[in-house]
């Protein structure tokens, strides 16, 4: 597995690695980062090889992957060293910007390549702060990225995506180009319940008291839509003066969000708690009332699904989500929350107020959400196609 950041943590990568190891495969994760921790074994069948490279160079390689093969040069040595000690049977590239380097390395080693699209990367480039402001916007070639998304998706031996909407989107592009999409597999970002249940359930000391407590966990970038819940707070506070909005995470636009909070004079009701260890996240969820996913509705967010939705459901939170296609489809199907119109804080506030004012309906949402995770939206069930993909791939004749 090729990964362009420190590991751990990465829920999707760890879940995939553990599932494949449990199925009898040996997994080595090559993690690109200046991470000072030593290489180690996560367990008897999962090895973590640290390829130390500065974040500046690594980030440039990621951004330039569509036009300059810097990522190939960075990965060449680590792949060669791993292959010498544990001969590689397949390469698994985590996210589109690693596909090109993986394909070229796969050709040299004569091994198949699996591409794993964590998100709609090309559309994400239209919304990330680093790629839409100088100097990033001067070097990101969106037209070239669109061409390579299609070319690399056709060239990999198997393609994994996180949600059916993405499978339909990329499959349609591939079919139109005459490249059959038979090798596209959906492996959603669902919850590995045993792992989540091992995290601490205790309420963190910095969790503010409030009623209701609205919680968001995760990154802070423009496509996350965090302006919506902040702008909704004045309306929520009119009906619920003790309400709190708790934001657990960090990111490029945190400063902008804090300024917005100050401008709206809701500083006392909005709490920025910063990044937390994964093991602490369960405590924040179980102390909250409503889990928020306010993603801006874009082509990007219409084709991805975050882990947090299923974490919220399993932790006993009713959910308020924006009307991005996968979020709307799942929350509507499972009746575990309400959907509001992206970019409309009044719609978000009305959804929150509706849930808080009807405790019986909220309890029904919690119950239905937990049942849905137990029966359908859990990693044990949704990761079966991942194992099937590798068994099929590695049993094929040369």
C-alpha cells in the first residue's frame, strides 16, 4: 500500500489493511512523511515502512503529480527496498495522485495495481484552499487532472471507490471512453465497530456543557461547509439559549471560521477544540446531541462519504446533514436524521430545532441509526468486496 502521509492514523487504510491481513494477506504500508517514528509491525501480517521525506517536497509531489513525476522518484527507493525484503505481488495506491507512480512502478515490477479513490480528487482541487490560492492555483492543471483521472482509472487493474455515486460517475466516464468499468468496486467508509468500541467513552474535560450540543468532527476546509452551522447559531440560540456548537478538528480555514464566529457574536456558544486523537473522538460523540455534516454540495461532495456519518449513528447521535447526494440518500433511507439545503443556514437551524423540540422523534432517529449500522453500514459487511477483489486479482493467471 502506498500512502502519502504519516500512518497511523488513517481509518480507511487501517481498516483495509486489517481486513486483508485477517483474510491471509501480508500487507506493507509505505508511508511518505517526515514522521520520526520507526518502521514497525502493526501486527504479525501488517508492516509499516516509513519513507521519510519533507512535507514540503511531499506536498509539491502531490500537487505536481499530473505534470511532473516527482512522486515516482520519491517512491522508487522505498518500493525497491520493500520488494527486496518482502517481494511485492500487488501495489495499492491510496488516492488518485499516487496512481501514476504506482502504475509505473507496477510496470517495472510486473505486478498488478489497485487504485483506491478516497475522494473525487479532481473536483476537490476546485475547493481546497491550497489549490485555489497562490501559489498552488498557478501550478494545478485541472484539465490535465481530468484527463489523467480517466486514463489512470482505465489503466489500473482494479479501481476501488468509497460510494456508489462515485462508481456510477467514474464508470460512466470510462464507458463513454470505451474503457469498460467492470473492475470498479465500492468499499464505503463505514465503521469498524470493534475498533470504535475500544475508544474511550469518557466525556473529555474540554467538552462544554450545553443543551443541545451540536458536534462536528474532522477537517476544516472550504468544501466542509462549516460556515453553515456557525451562521445558523443565532437562530438556534433564539430557541435554545444554552445550545453549543463544538468543532473538533483543524484545517486551512479555521482562522476564517473563528473570525466569522466573532463577527456574529456567538463566541460564547461556538467552541473550537482542535485536533484530537482518534481514541478520544467517541467521548465527544457520546456527550453530544446532534452530529453535523454540513458539506457544501458540489460535484466533489456528491461523490464521497465521510466515516463520521456512521460513527455518529453508532454513537447514538441523530444527524443533520447537507443535501449532498450520498448523505441525503443514506440519511433519508435510514431515517436517522434530517437533511438541510447546503448553503442555507436557516434550513440547518430549522432542522436542529425540529429534532430538539421532538424528543420522541429524536429517539427514533437514534434507534434507527444504530440498527442501520448493526445491519448494513458496518465495515465487516461492506469490506467483503475488498477481499474478493484481491482474491480474484491474485489468482488470475499471468
